[in-house]
């Protein structure tokens, strides 16, 4: 009985509160969006111009990584470097280990020189063969990382993952803050070490 009374009381209070709110608060539809123009007409609506960082390679500032082992953003302009084609990859010209150090560019990491895909073929008897071994269930096959001397084909198209940044402000402001597990990971990656963690100990 008592509980019912309390519930009824709360219900009444909430109703009064809601009625009170609707009487005093009103929000115009125009103020709901992020743009400051009418929501009902596209006439004269001009999107903010997308502008990219103008600094040339060698004259830009590195951008902090968005999270641990995130692909770093390209801090310099990429004019004349894109699109990457099978015969022309300007990025490797400066980022290949051995060259990169003298260019003051971050070297392409080991993960990009690793083949994570086992050689797969179909045997004559119709069975799937991985790394020369017939497998009944392909998911039973453990993924292996084989070091490569060239950038893996899966990493050749750099701009698939690394992109230049626009210098246009964002609305709303990005307040994301990242906590790196290890100091310095805002400027470097260690994905291959993470992948290999524990692997060496398995004998
Ligand atoms: C002319 C040499 C050159 C070329 C070509 C070049 N880069 Fe760079 N890149 C640099 C240098 C030098 C830096 C270091 C920042 C600076 O000094 O501007 C850098 C920085 C970067 C970074 C940031 C690395 C980090 O540690 O945060 C990425 C990612 C990157 N470049 C990707 C690319 C991609 C992708 C391409 C091809 C579209 C490319 N670069 C072409 C020289 C080059
Ligand atoms: C499939 C996505 C992908 C492609 C394609 C790719 N990268 Fe990366 N890249 C990453 C990721 C993820 C990381 C961070 C983790 C790691 O080290 O692998 C990274 C890291 C890097 C770093 C920073 C290394 C360090 O020590 O901090 C450089 C430089 C780089 N990539 C250059 C390149 C260049 C140049 C190409 C093209 C030849 C390329 N990447 C292609 C995903 C990619």
C-alpha cells in the first residue's frame, strides 16, 4: 500500500515536471543541426573547403598516433605522389628502411615486410593445402608470419591506410584522449613485437 502511494507520488511529480518543461522550453529546428543555415534548403549551401596540409615532405611535423599501433597520418602533402600504381610508388622512395633514416623519414616497419598469409593451393584430390600441408579445416591452420625482403603486396597501397589530414576545423570538437600502454607510442609503433609476443616461447 505504502509503495503504491510512493509510486503514485513520483508519477505525479514527474508529470508536473514534464508539463513544466514543455511549457518553458522550445528548440527551433534550425538550431538542431551543426550547420548554421536552413535545414530545408540547399540553395547557397557551400560546404567548408577541404584543405590539406601544405608542408612538403621533410618540412612537416609528425602527428601523434590516434591510438596504440594506429597507422600514422601523413603529415606532409602528397601532391604528385598519388595515385600509387604498380610501377610507381613514391612513398617507398623515401620510407624504405635504409633510405628513410637519411631522409629523416620514419622507416616502413617490419610488419609491412611480413607475409601473414599462408601459401594456399588446391591439391589434385580437391583438398586445400596450406604451406604444403593438406588441411581438413582451414581454420585449424595457424597463421604464420614470414619475413619478406620486399614490402608485402597487402601493404603496397600505402594510402589505403595512411592518409593526409585536412586543416579544416571539426564540428563538434574531437575530445578523444588516448592512453598509451607504453611511453613514446604516440610517435612509434611496435605491432610486430605485439604479434610475436609469446610466439617465440612456443617450442
Ligand atoms: C620526399 C620524401 C618523401 C616521400 C616521397 C614521402 N614521404 Fe612520408 N615522410 C617523409 C618525411 C621526411 C617525413 C617526416 C616528417 C617530415 O619531415 O615532413 C614523413 C612522414 C610520413 C609519415 C608519418 C610517420 C610518423 O612517424 O608519424 C607517414 C605516415 C608518411 N610520411 C607516409 C607517406 C606516404 C604514404 C607517402 C606516399 C604517398 C609518403 N609518405 C611519401 C618523406 C617522404
Ligand atoms: C593495410 C594497412 C596499411 C598499409 C597498406 C600500409 N600501412 Fe603503414 N602502417 C599501418 C599500421 C596499422 C601501422 C602501425 C602498426 C605497425 O607498425 O604495423 C603502420 C605503420 C607505418 C609507419 C610507422 C612505423 C613506425 O615505426 O612507427 C610507417 C612509416 C608506415 N606505416 C609507412 C607505410 C608506407 C610507406 C606504406 C606503403 C608502402 C604503408 N605504410 C602501407 C598500416 C598500413
